[in-house]
C-alpha cells in the first residue's frame, strides 16, 4: 500500500514589507506566488517502502525523501521565511490531505545568531563574522533538513505528534522539531575589515523527508526520552549487581591485605633503619704498630 503513496512539499516565500507612510507603523506579510513544488521519491537505499517488521533488524520503513532547493530562482543567502505545506495521499484513488508547517509566520530558511565569542574563535573555529563595535560574533545558520513523521489515520497520512512534536528526532529540551539547521562558515570578504565574513556563497539544498511514526528507531527515542537505554528484567539486574560486587572486591583485595598486615604485625619492616648506612656505628678497637 505504501509503495504508491504520494508526498509533495509546496513552499511559498513570505516577504516582510513596512509601510512607507510614517503615520502607519505596520508590517505587512505578503506571499510570493513563485512557490516550489517538490515531489518526494522513495528512498533508493534498498529499503522497501513498506511498514512491516517488529524490531530494528526486520523493520523496513516508509521513507520518502528528496533534496531540492526551496527557492526558485536562487536568491543567494535566503534570509526569508517560507510557508511549507505537505500534501499526502495513501495510494491511488485515496483522498489527498494537506497540512501546513509553520503557520502564518512560516519558518526561516536562514538566520543569523550573535554570540559573545572572541574574534579569533569566531573567525577560525565558528566561521562567523566578528564585530569590534559590539564585540560579538555573528554565525550563519541554514535549513538543512525537514523531516516529518506520519501515521495513517482515517485513510490519510497525517503528521504524528507523538513524543512531543512531528519531527523525526528529539532536539533541544526533547522538542521534536521537524526543522534542522546547520551552522555554515561565512565567506571571507576580500579587502574588508579584519575578522569580517560575508554570508556563505555556496548553499546546499535541504533534505525533505517523510518517515513513518512506527519506525522502531523513532519509537525507541520516544520511549526512552532520547536516552536509548532500556529497562532490564530483575534477573539481569541481580546478575549485573553481583558482577559489580565481585569486581569491587577484586579491586579492593590488595588494599585490604596491606591494612590487615599493618594491623596484625604493626608497622611493616620496623627494623628498616638497620639497613641504613647512616645508622651504622664504628667502635675503635685500639691502635697497632
């Protein structure tokens, strides 16, 4: 059934315009009609597009993905917001369902973030642009992946918010955000101020991906709150505790023997001074011709 499913991303660029009338301090959000439609393709890594199996070894996931730019044409450093929508269809003849990501404000394709780093650390390690005026480091971040986990409900593949969000893996504070951003090194500005960098010139297109919420790896992160540690049966816990006790006793044996000998025999080698040359005395026996 999943082999003929359809997943399509569509983007609309949101641009911010400020009114030129000084009496009207308002911001207008407009939608660029030049959106991009991207049809996801089945993953070609040899994994069948079927949701089956009960463990990590036998499970073959539903996974559709495509790497494609979200802007047409490329506008350079895309510091704009986009409204991203996902259309799904669970097989031929099934109903087409559409879901919007990011709401009316959309999501940023790229953004800048300032940090209190030194100019050397900013430019060399982070690839950011250092400002001597504010003593801050501006780093550049670009959207690198959008991944949404879905499940089949009422004949429709819909985003699944299990675990705290519709993303495919937990991020900061266990928030399953579908967006992932990567920090990029800025371009060195020829003839510009020292430690200054322009936004990156080479930009990779983001990966758009849809995965099934029943993927065991996703479920494992969800159940363990991203710890990936699982509970053990009581017999295994008891066995592990016994092994720890044996190891602790083996490591402590030399110290126990040392302190036992001191307690039983007193200070070890009490006549050690007899072997010290400085403690040896010479008694004169008289003189001979």
